[in-house]
């Protein structure tokens, strides 16, 4: 049970880091920024 929580947390961290990396790449290459949607 405990190991499942640990694996879930690690997977969540990896997903968030991957999302931020993709968002940064898109923002640099195409001028798009996911967070811009929330700043309007």
C-alpha cells in the first residue's frame, strides 16, 4: 500500500515536470503559453 502511494507521487511529479517542459518548449518555439489562458 505504501509503495503504491510512493509510485503515484513519483508519477505525478514526472507528469508535472514533463508538462512544464513541453509548455516551456511551446512558449519558446511558437509564442504559446498555457498559463496565458489564466492571465486574461
